[in-house]
């Protein structure tokens, strides 16, 4: 019974986040590293927040006191998000420079992946703070109920609240960083407002019989924020794909004339090989010199090694 309660609450509160990490974050190695760095950054922010409030505990057991503490904590985190934006801008500048020097393009979809990494680290730390600390208690021989919420156990309420709040934090990171990037102050104001709303919804569990509605509203808010972030990614990804498609046509015509254009990061082969890259470089060298035909033959040999060396190379060997 204890193992069932432990793993049931674990998969309810943390399982969806792990599945999201494996499906979306894990295939991008740089985003994985960024998620870990983001988690460390937000851990420092939450520790700083708890240190600030240590001088004010114990708080009065009233909802206005708890609401004030939550809003103050949200304000500190949103101020810390400005630091995330500065680091995000710096990372974008470095990655765009590296992509340009290597002949690849850094798309808007790549930028959104970075914002997703920042948000996932933020959500992971919150889930560990809100629910991870309670999880060992579920391994006992009983459960705990609040007198104000007899419908669900304290652990179930914490698991569902952490699930909804975690989804909101991941989505709000994408929304905020994308809005700041295009200087949309209306969009930038969306994140702190939704963050404050999600935090205040947790107070519903302190009202008699209010936990059911509060938890449902928390999950609904998480879905709304996720849908909003997904719509931004869909629009940005669509525009990025269309611009990449136009760039591919232009690159094809340029490579016929002897110059290769920039390629998007997603155009690289999945196995990490760079055959098309090498072919373009060989064709580029051949087009810029008097031996252009030999350069094109060399590029064909690189792409298709089974075809053997080009005739010009065989004649030289002879």
C-alpha cells in the first residue's frame, strides 16, 4: 500500500515532467545543459526568497498574509527573470555568431527551444520545492487530509497543484522571452500576471471545500498557458520553415554557380555526418578556380564514395 501511494503520487506530480523531458528536451543536448543551468539559477533564487521571508515567519494564519507572501515571492521571481533575459540574449548572440561562421542559420524555432530550456529548469525546481519535499511522507502507512479539504488527500492536492503550476512556468518562460525579444510589453506583462494567478490559486485549498475547484482551475490555467506557448511556437516555426524553404532554393541555385549558402541547423543529417557540407565546400573550391570541373568531380566522389575517384584523379594516378 505504501509503495502504491508513493509511486502513484510520484507519477501524478512528476511523471508528466519526466516524460516531457525525455520527449522534447533530451534530444537537444544544448537544451539539456541549459535546463540544468536554469534549475541551478532558479534554485538560488528560491533560496534567496526563503532567506528573505525567514525574518517574517511565522506568518499570521490568514489568507491575506499568505497572499501577500505569495505575491512578494512572485515579484522576486519575475525580477530574477530579467536576469534570465540578459543571459538568454547573450546565449543567442553567441550561438548566432557560431552558426553564421559555420555556414548554418539559427532559426526562431531554435530560440524557442532555448526559452523552453529556461522554463523547464524553473518548473523543475518549483515542483521539487512544492511536492518533492512531501513525497517521502507518502510512503507511510496512512495518508493525510486537511479539515478544509476532505475530498482529496494533502499529497494528491500537492501533486496536482505542482503539475499545473509546472506546466504554466514552462509555458510562461517561452511567452515572456519571446515577447521581450520582439519588445511586446503586452506579451511581457502576460507572464507575471499568469504567474501571480497560478500562485494565488493554491490558496483555494485553505477554503472549506475549495480544493477541488482550485486544483481544477490550476490545471486549466496550465493548459491555457501551454496552448498559448504552443501557438507561438507554431507561428514562429511555420514562418521559420517557410524562410528556410526559400533559402534552400536560393542555396541550390548558388551552389550550381559555385557558391554554397547558409544551411539551417535542422538540415544536418541525423547521424551527425557532414557529407552534404563537404560536398558543398568542394564544389565551392572547384567553382572558384580554373579547375572547376575537377572540384565538382571531387565533390561527387565525397558524396558517393562507391563511384570511385573521378576520371581526372585516375588519370593523374596513372
